[in-house]
């Protein structure tokens, strides 16, 4: 998940810089640059070791709770994967 976010952020930064070279001083370029910076900063923040560990612990607790609620391991894992995928 973090690798995907980092790739997207870097791609957006690259696209923004290419776009800026073609059209400087337009409001859309300003907005694209701001969005790229925001995504880059989020990627850095989400890469924090404590946050990554906390997210992993939360997913594990959800998985265990699903099993306790009666889901089998395969079903619980599918639900966790879907939950993790929707967080992107």
C-alpha cells in the first residue's frame, strides 16, 4: 500500500513538473502542484514507522475479531484485504 502511494506521488510530481514546463502560471498547474505536494507529504507521514505498526496491529485485531465472530480464516482474510484495499 505504501509503495503504491509513493509511486503515485512520484508520478504526480513528475507529471506536474512536465506540465509546468509546458504551461506556466495557470491555475490548473498551481492546483496540480498543490495536490502533488499534498500527496507527497501524506506519503511521508504514512511512512512513519509507528503509524505503519499501528495500522498493522489494527488490521490484525480486525482479522482476529472476524474469526471470533464466526468467519473462517479465508473469509476473514478476504475481508481484511478488501478493507486494506479501500484505504487507498
